[in-house]
C-alpha cells in the first residue's frame, strides 16, 4: 500500500522570494535574489534535504547501538550541469563524526546505508551519490561498536 501523498504550498512573496508552508503551518523561506537573501535557494534546500534525511537514519543507527553522539554533521557539495535545467550530477556527502566507540568501518557502513538505501530524498534524485566519512575521535575509544 502506498503512503499518503505529502503536500506543501509555495507562496510567492516578492521578486524571487517565496515561502513554503506545510498543512500544519511549518515554513521555509526560499530566495533566488542575488543580494539581501532571506532564505536558501531551492537547490540549497535539496542538498540540505539529502543531508538531513541521511543524518536522521544515521542517528537512528547510532541510537540503536547506544552510542553517545558528541558531534555529528554532514557536509554536502553538489555539482550541477551548466544547462537549464541544472540538476545535480554528483553529490559528495562527508559525514563527520565525534562518536566514541564508533570505528571507521561502521561509520562508513552507516553513512553508506543512510545515503544509498534508506534516504528517500537521495532516492528521489538522479545524481550519483558518493559517501565520505571523517572521524573526529579515536575509533578505539569508549567501547568500540560491533559491526551491524
């Protein structure tokens, strides 16, 4: 059975400024202006959506391992065609962890699964997904995680 459709409404404010509003009232500003921006551009939102979607899944995997997250972020770089439309042709996602007990092999596995198997946003793109991991902690620290 298919999931219920998701909806949002993008409202034009002025010039190249818009606001997206979900049925429950959540808002996101979008801005295509060159100066005095008030929000992200649509393609920046796509990159953030890919990173947020994958990060959600990574955090769930870490939680199931009962690992403490001191710091975790996903740095994303998207390459686009010089055409119209200009879709992402490649996205490099570097997952940066400070999670004691998380070894590099498990970090790579979690980041890879999140980006290529679980993330609905990434699955919605036609871009090649490349996954990178950088650890900010000693992987041999507080009780190394087992491989899942």
